[in-house]
C-alpha cells in the first residue's frame, strides 16, 4: 500500500524544519510537517531568539552610561517594555514567516495543528484526519519543568516571560542553569530588582568552576542578588505580590517569580506507546546515533531525545537524518566538542573540558588571563574578562577553552574551530595576536598558572 508521504515530521522547530527542508528540497522526498503552535519552535518563538533580543535590550542601559563617559551628551530616561515588546513581536512574526517560506519553497506540506502517532506509519491530526508515511520524525522539543509544591502555579516559566504585560519592579528567578542565570541578568539590566535563588553551591553547575565563580561575582557586582543553597518551600499570593518562603527561613515579596529548573521532553500524549516507541527515564525518546528509535520507521531529533539540548545540535541531527534516510549518505551528527555560549552578563563562551573534568583524565596545565577590558575600563567600569585554556600536559592539545567576556559567544565559535581541529597550545602561541583586542590574550598566555 503506498503511503501518503515519504516523511511526516511532527514539530516545526529547528530540528524538524531542517529535516523536512533537506528531505524534500535536497533529496526530493514527499514531506509533510505538523506544528501545533507557531512555526520556528522553542528557539525562534520562545527561546534563543527572543532571549537574545532581550539580552541586547538589557545591555543598552550600561552602554548608554559608557557613551556618556566617551563624551556623548545623552540622557537616558528609562526602558519602555511595551515599545520593546511590540518590536519583539514584529520580529518573531517576520522570522516565523521566513520559516514558513523555507518549507513552502522546499515543497513541504504544512499542517497547523497537533499531530499524534497512531502506529509506526500513521499519524492523526487534531481534526481527526489520518495520514500515513513511510517514515515519521518526532521533533517536538521540550517544555519547562516546574516542581510541584504549594503555590507553584504562581510561578511563570521562560514560556511566559516574553509576554509579561509590564516589567516587574522586583523579581525572583529560581534555578541556577542557563535559563535562570541569563534571565537574572536580563531583568537586572532592564532595571528590575532581581534575585536568584539556587539550591546548589554555585550557579552554572557543570561548567568550569573558575568561570562560574567569575560570572557569579560579576553578576552580583552588577546588582543581581544571588542566594545559593536556597530553595523555595512555598509561594503565597498576597494582593499583587507573591511571597516566597524559602528554605533559609526568609519570606520575601516579589512581583514576579520565574522558575527555570530544567526542561523535559515533550512526549506526553503523543501516542508513542501506540507504536511501541521506547522512552528513557526522563520520557525522552531513546535513539541510536542515526536518530532511529526502537521502531525502525520512527526517528527523533532535538530536545525530545535529551542528548545535547542546543538548537545547532538539533539542526545537525535533523540534517544528518534526512541525508541518511533520503539522500543515500549515512551520516550522524557530531556531539563532540560542541561550543556553546551562556548569554549571562558577562557572557560566557565555552568549548571542551572544564579544568575539573580535564584533571580527572591526566596531568594538565592551566593558562589564564584576567583583566579589565579597554572599552569599559575607559568608562570606569570594574568588570573583568577571564580567558582560560586547559591544556593536556602530555600531548599539548588544548582540551578546553573558556571565555568570560563581552562577545564571548562570538569568540568561542572561532576558537572552537581550532580546538575541533586538535590545536595544541603551541599552535595557539604561533598565531599572531590581533591588537588591540580582548581575544589576543588567548595567543599570548605564556606561563601556566597551575599544573595538576
Ligand atoms: P538547566 O538544566 O541548565 O538548569 C536547571 C537548573 O534548575 C539547575 O540549576 C538545577 O539545579 C535546577 N533545578 C532542577 N530541578 C530543580 C528543583 N526541583 N528544584 C530547584 N531547582 C531545580 O536547565 P535550563 O532550564 O536552564 O535550560 C534547559 C536547557 O536549555 C539547557 O540545559 C541548555 O541545553 C538549553 N539552553 C541553552 C541556552 C544557550 O545555549 N545559551 C540558553 C537556554 C537554554 P542543580 O544544578 O542542582 O541540578
């Protein structure tokens, strides 16, 4: 029996759209894609893109003060959330349109409704239509996880923060990961009295410790009140305020409480059990390196597989899937040495092993430079940049590069190429510095600060 489509993709985010576009546009497959919310997914609609625009918005306050120090005669009277928000909404509309065009131009049929799995070759749309496909790709992403406790429904998540009717005066962010730390900096930069509670000893667990400490102390110096070793016992509504009762015995009033305590795969109610798709402990779809699930006709890419939850990784997974299944080129994504950035203020770019992780594998040398960068030093700011290389003492290969600095995300993309190529410390050293720049420090680090 012929199928309606060669491929049916559930989820119009980064991974799903790339897979659909490549399968149809490059490899000539007959492809359909269903998306229940807005085309573009978490990254474009309620994640990386609007977040980064909010980061930009939040940086202008300090930049305006710097401009005054540079001689500009200007007067900053405050931030207009409504005006910014209108611009943000328009930009997201534009991007959603671009995603739709990409699919249309590749010849992909789109359904603006929820789709669920009926069996290994059939999906059901919300309107009851059943569609068959030779292959089904699940690319439904993840959603914020909020633990259940008294008053937990009073907290918003990163999904809602982009739709705040107005900016709060005082906000609490709970969590110590990427999202919590980024939004603590954003709100602080926008002039909100910002508090961050984290249950562990230091925010950004898993990253290089020296960098975590550097970022946290800079955030605190910039005005974020970070309380580590503190969790919420209950949230109570009192008039317009939310009172957060914490494990340290405090009860503080906030206008807004945001939970950023991780994300979980979006597999609930997707009908995967109907088809016999195996799920892991976090309800993620377990897949092999080719993104194939336990059911041979069903594949999954992106956050729903809980591998590395980053947009560019989902895109690579979707692309490799399409090339493998429809392009006759058996390919996997590459999950090794993935560079990434945390858009805190200060920004953090990182690739490879932290000092702590590298030290577990054998002798290492650590090179660092910490300094006040020229641009903001001139304006009288106290912020410091940290550049760090973790080097294998035996092979001299640079195992990790960590940068806490303005534009660290841009810098780590380029350092990531060298490190992916297996560059040694001596390769860094024989590269001539670009002067005057911050990143020149990476090629002028002469003596190790530590050998372990
Ligand atoms: P993370 O996994 O990074 O952090 C979750 C945080 O919540 C941790 O600090 C964790 O604490 C804490 N936490 C978890 N459960 C509880 C609980 N029950 N009570 C209190 N605290 C809790 O998740 P995020 O939500 O910040 O981000 C999700 C993923 O999205 C990231 O891992 C990343 O892959 C991606 N992302 C990437 C970005 C980027 O590239 N710039 C930006 C935003 C997201 P503990 O450390 O103790 O476990």
